[in-house]
C-alpha cells in the first residue's frame, strides 16, 4: 500500500499545474468504468455531471473524476479528459459514439497567483497523459496547487493548503481518498483536536481560531467567499449507485473531523465515490473507512504543502513558531 488512491486496482491519477499562476487540476481515471456516487454539502459548489450519479438515472458507471482549481472557469479542463478517453475508445456506448462520463468539481483559487490563468482543456489532457497507477504526489500539485486554508480574516491571514491522499486495507477490502484542501475553516489534528493550520492572528505568529471568532460575532462573511474542498474516495468493494452515494455521504465525516467549520455557504464541499466492484463488503464498513482515510488525506495534504505567494505552509510555520497554539 502506497497510502494513495492508486492503491485501488484500476485507478490511475494524473496531475497538471502551473506553479507560477498557482493553479492546476487532477484527474482520477477509471478506464474500465466504476460505479459512482457523489455528495455535495457546501453552499457554493462548482460541479458537472453530478446528476448522472443519482440512482434513478441511466448511466451506471463513470470513466474519470476531474478535480480542478480555477473556480467555474476550471470546468473547461474536463473537456481535455473527455478527449483523452474518446481517443482510446473509452465511454458510454451510444448509437453514434462512445461518450466518456467525466463528473467533476472545482475550487476557488483565483485570489492566489494569476487569476487570468485557469485550468483549460489542454491542462486536463496533460493531467491524463501524466496519469499513473502509482501516483503518490501530494502538496502543491494538481488541484491543490493554489489551495489555501483559514480565510475567515481574508486571504492575507490564510495558510497554504494542498492535495493529499491516504488509503487503508482491511482483509481484501481497500478504501482510499484524494482531496484538494481549500477551506474557509481551520485544519484540526484528528489525534489531538488542536489546530495545525488555518487563519493566522494579526501578528501572524499563532492562530486566530475561526470558531472563536465566529462565537464573537465576526467577521463580515463577504470577505471570505473563496474556498471549497473537493475529493474522491475509491474502493474495490462491490457497490450499487445507491451505496456509492451513501459512502460519499459518510465520507464527509472526514471533512468534519479535520476542518472546522466545514460545509459553509462559502465552501462548495463535494466528495465523489468510485467503486471498482472486486470484493464483497458491508456499506457501513466502507463508509466508515472512507471517512477515516478522507480525514487523514486532508491532514497529509496540508502538512505536505509548501509556502507559495506569501501563504505560509504548515512545515515552515511550525519551524518558526514551535510553541504556537
């Protein structure tokens, strides 16, 4: 196990990014098709093809999940993923063509780097070319390139977020997650309950503590509408569409354990679920493990991030302020 979503056989991951512009995209490929579900909890989502995963609708399997920066502009990159898959004869069979099914979600990273540069069709295609079944890259890569966390006091006091992944195996069952962490809230150590990244205080030598600020009745919400955490959980379990949606639903508990507050009106928090259908498993067990690996992926992504455009990262902040609270 590589502690990566690529630990699930049949899953590949590719990234493409522009570090100068501070944006990028990530593609999770399942070229043989995977049963999929989704759960959107945030109040400001940017998504595509999520209705297809409703159990009452026709399509049973998807061929990729696209995660991206660039806000709504970044949805353009999914066209590159569709081109990549179509060229390889992968898609939903219709009378005229095979149509690749590529749901996706975006996060807002326009306030860091160059807001005029966003993931596009070419970058989505590049991410597919970079896809591997042993991709363990985390931090400032793909959809996590321009991610930041802790924006209750505005971008000036935020810290660097990033892309994380994690996996677990219980017998033959495997469950894994990948996530781009770009939240309004603070990042919480799931072992100690302490803040490890988030909104900085006015001196930038400690944490402001977002929940305490909210309890004090501040600030004006209009200053922090620049967020969203997006991720995918994958498993080798046999799941129906209904079960995949339930696992995505349960995986949001991982967000709640590692991000506080979460699912606000200014976050578009979304989780997809992919099931490759190799082993029998109880839905509740799969969902519980999905929440666990999602929380760990969030922590790993933030800890692996590097400082960028004045947003200090966990590692650098920890070195400067070893006794911070």
